């Protein structure tokens, strides 16, 4: 999705060399901090601003905005079908009254 909008994502953590290295690191060394990816955070000392290095947020603002848009569009398109979903026996676990109320609330803004 990002690529279609001119954003080229890079995922350095999927580099084979990093994965192989991380598999050789004893688990005890990865669990001594309150942060995920402690080795990358330590490598970033002096290279990255502290607010970036120690950021624990996993959200990507671009993806969040796009997903909200798709969710809204899907709710809008699903509105006409949701009432018929009650008839599907495998969906007996769904609280359809609550679902329809949520969809209507979303439609009203």
C-alpha cells in the first residue's frame, strides 16, 4: 500500500544476516531491558536521537490513517449486508445487535 503512494519501506530486521546473528545471541541477553530489540537500541547509541532510539510505539501513522479509511469504507459497504449475516449459522457467536449499532454509530460520525 505504501509503495503505491510513493513510500518505499525498508525492513532491516528481515535481513538474513541479522536474523542469523540474533539466533546466536543467548536469550538471557535479550531479556535484560524493558525494551524490545535491545541490541538494535544499543547499537543506535550516538547514531540516533534518543527519542527515536527509545521509542516504543509500533504504529505507522501512514498505515493507521489508510486502515481507518478502509475500515470506514468497508463498514459503509457492509451496512446493507450485515442484517443478512444473522442467517449464517457459523456466525452464532456474533452479537449482531451490537454490530449493527456500531455500524450505525460510525455512519453517523
